[in-house]
């Protein structure tokens, strides 16, 4: 058996020190605090039901944060039996004690009519108070409302950017509401990429700035997207070493992401090959259109059925080529979509689907045009 490398030993010792530090932390806590600590670790890992069991134990010991976490889940019914009346009692107590997230959650109840009458103006007022008091989740809600024109608000890119930026600058992650500063950074990036920011035009450079910030904050989607943009030089100069650093960080972040960098690079290679073949396809379709028109003109000039048949066969061949190409692009986009699912990026907003989506849209138009030509030619052959 080979002896461990120095780097391997250092990594093992570092892991032992981290585990020892965590153990000392747990030993220094009271029973209720230890339950809360364990609950938070489980909660951040996404094991909600196990986390709630720890929070219940901590709440019995009087931990106010544990009671708040339980109340939120009692209100929504996620991972625990829904009990809006009990939840709102706890949330109002927390609000009276100055907890902004409780204010935001009561606003959520009014927005959706859970345990209280549905009341959008009251919900909006609650979100504003919570956001002004420092609630990251409420800041994101307001950003969404101004970006999309919901909660009775008009679309306002300036206000959307303002609230997203405030959330992005917050030093305190909000695990309870799944609203963290890096989530706001991703929303800002997508806003600039889609042309939803002030000015109304897409700004790839500003979008990259926020994707990069999210990547530096270890957001999985930010790491993946920033790496893609750096490889292609979209919104930023090409930077393969920077992209590699981000992909390495992604692979180290979570076992679920271990194969994502390799899959991304493999799919990008397929995309490059597709783009090269697509250029040839565009030329072929253009030449086919010229030949089809020439045959139709000769048919109109007396060539008759034979010329129309030649035009039809050329249109059919070009149509089949386009259809094959669209399917190929679809498979590449499907792989990108799977990567998006793994790292939690909404498919419609994934940067790496945009070039292919635009190309598929153009090809689909050509395919439709050829179909119309063939329909007309069928009357003559």
C-alpha cells in the first residue's frame, strides 16, 4: 500500500482539527443550544425533517430561535403538521421582541391568506418593515415584486436593483427563509442579463459582475455560470484559469457537484462542434432556398410538374437537415438543463442555454417556412 502524500496528510489533519473544533463547540453548549446547533447543521444540509426534530427539542428548552423555526414550518406545513394559529402566536411574540424575519413571515401569511385573511396591502407593508429592519428574505421579496410587478406594485427596475443589492450586501445569511446574499446576487445577475435592470437593455458585463460575486460567495449556480461565461468570454475577457478555479471550487463544495465540471466541459465541446456544423447548415439552407426558388420559377415558366417535384425534394431534404440539427441542439440544451437542476438554476434563466435557444428559434422559423413551401408545391405535383 503506498504511503500517504504530504498533501494528503495535511488534508487529513485539517479535517481532524475541524471535527475536534466542532466537538469542543458542542461540549461547550447547553443541551438546548446543542440541539439548536445540530438542527442548524441539518437544516443547512437540507435535511428539514431531522432538523425540525432538533429544533423541537431546543424549543422545549426555551430557545427562542428554535421556536421561530418551528413556527415558520407550522405556518407553511413544510416537514411538519400545518398549524397556522399556533405559528402566528409565536411569530407575533417574536415580532414584538424585534425579530424582523417574524414580521416578514406574518406578511407572507397575509399575502397568501394562511391563518389570516388575504390582504396584499398589509403584506406589502409588512415586507417593507421587515426589509428596513434587516430581513434578507423580505428584501428579496420586494426585489421580486418590483422586478415582476407583483404585490400590487408596478414594475420598477430601479427599485428591484435597490432591494436586491441591499440583500446582496447583507452580512447575515438567512437559512430559515432560504434567502442568502448570494441568492440576491444571482437575481441581480439574471436581471442584468435579461434586460430587466434600469435602461431596459441586457448588460452582459454587469451580469457577469454579479455572477462572479455569487461565485466568490460559493453559490453553486454562480460558480458554474461564471465559469461558462469566462470560458466563452461573455461579458468578460476569456479567462480559462479563472474558470478552472471556479469549477474546482464547485467540485469541492458538495458531493452532488463532483461530476458537474466534467459534464459542463464535455457539453461545451459538443456545443462547439454543433456550432461549427450549424454554420455549414445555414449555408446549405441558404443555397437550397436559392435552388428551390429557381426550380419554382422554371416550373412557372412551363417546366411544370418535374420542376416543382425537384423544388419539393430539395425543400424536404433541407427541412430534414434542419430538424436533425434542432434535435441535436435540444440534446445539448437538455444536458445543460440537467446541470441547472443540480445546482439550482431556473432553466429558463440559465446563461448557457441562450445561444442555442436563439439558434433553435431561427432554425424553427426556417423549418416552418420550408413546410409552407412544401404545402404549396403539393398542389402542383
